[in-house]
C-alpha cells in the first residue's frame, strides 16, 4: 500500500516538472520569434520609402499603360488651372462698369470755322472795266462740288445730321442754340428723291410753319446753303422721300467771317458786321432772284421794315434801308446802324455778288 502511494506521488511530480519545462521552452520560442519580427520590421523601415509617398499612389487605381507618366499629377495641375481661370473672371467683374475715358469728360469738339461764302471761295476783287463801270465776274469752274455731307461726331454740340430712306417721312427736332442772339446755320443735303428743311414755331399757344431753308429735288445731287435762324423758331422739320443725307450745323455770329472792305463771292452767304457804328454797304448782285438783309445783333425780328426795337443812333434815319429784294442784276446801298450780320440769298450757287463797306457820311444837307 505504501509502495503504491509513493509511486503515484512520484508520477505526479514527474508530470509537473515536464509541464513546467514545456511551458518555459514555449515562452522562450515566442520571445525569440517576437525579437526576430521586430528586427525584420526595423530593417524594412530603414530601407523602404516613406509611407506617405506610397499612400499617394493607391494600388486600387492603377494608371493605364497608354497614359503618360505625369497623369498621376493631374489633381495638383487641375487645382492650379482653377486658380488661373478665376483671375480672368475677376478681371471681367472689375471691367463690367468701365471708368469713363478722359476725353469724354472734356469739352465737346469745336466745329470748324465756316468759310466766308457758302457755295464757293471768295474771288479776288475785279479791277474796273475799261469803261469804268461796275461789273461782276461770272463764276468760273464747277461750284457744286461740295464733298460728302458732314455727319455729327460723338460729343459734338449744335450739329444735327441724319439719313433718309425710300419712304416718305418727316422728322422734327428741337433746336439747341449756341450762345448769342444770332445763330448762323450751315445746311448741307444730298438726295435721290426730294428733301427739304424748314423751321417751325411750336409752343403751347402757337404753331406755325415757316419757309423752307433748303429744298432739293433731283437725282444724286448735292446742295448747301448758309442762312440765319432767329430764336422765334423752336424746331426744324426734315421732310424727305428717297435715299439721302442732311446736316445742319449752327454757329454764333462771332464764329463767322467779318464783312470789311470789299468782298466778292458767289451764292448765298452770311457775314458778320462787327462795327458798332453806322456804316454804308454797296451791294451788287446778279441773280434771277436775290435778297440782302441786315439783321441787328439783338436778333429780334423787326416789327416793321427797318425797326427792331433798338435805339436809332444819332444822324441815322428813323427807317434806314436795311434790306433789298431784287431780280436780275442790281446795285443797292444799305445802311447798317450797328453791329449785326448781313444775309445774302441768291437763286443759284454760281450767282456772283460784290459787297463794299464804306463809312457812313450822314444824311446829305439840303438848302
């Protein structure tokens, strides 16, 4: 019995010893494996590229064989392009409301100074004929080559222009006056049908049409005239039919040439009388129908022949001869009591005239 108990205890001790030896060996093997794995991982980290570089190219999205090698950089390039494209958009937004140009804020263009006559350049004064009698030089060369009808430029004041179509039409516009009581109008027209420009008086209590300033009815013809507009007019009416062009440019009396000494020319014209003293003017015109009329610097329409309301200078008749209306060739002497303008109208642009200003000697004394 005792032998059996001793044998059993020896077996138990032997089994426990063997289990402890086996467990220790297993622990040693696990530690060695762990140390070996750590050493391998440390070696891999020292020889490989950084992890961030590897992650930038995912293995799940391989680049096709036909794509260029730089295709991997597309996201970065796309971002740069967005920034570049945004700059023009910003510039466009900035220039949506442009700042006015400097010249737009400056003064309006000054129209060219009109010529001394409307239909031709002034001719030199003729010497006296052999018989000593006054004669007029006939027009030499074409007098109707006027060039193109001028057109209003941007910012230009006191200049009105337009075009006409095939159909009959009327166009009325208000007059914008330059400074001064007297306004000189330089009118140019061209048409393949007919075209006329007439002044109108249109107010709340008065409507009146006045005689045409210019009328043209011919094919591909050109015509011009210079005349005076008084402030009694309020509008200009263009009546046309057929393709054409028209231009009305307004000047103050201080912008036109002065009548002084002896002047010769052709066609209708307007000249300034700037002497504020009485002067005589000998007018010699040859035309089928012509007129010469002095208009006082006040610009008012005379209530009666020779009277506009301004005081009469001493020594001047109460009704001085301020105008002449004749036909054919004639010579008349007018009296200009003060500063103003002289308007000459002829039937044709080639009709000649001569004007001579002389000091006013006063009324002849009678015995």
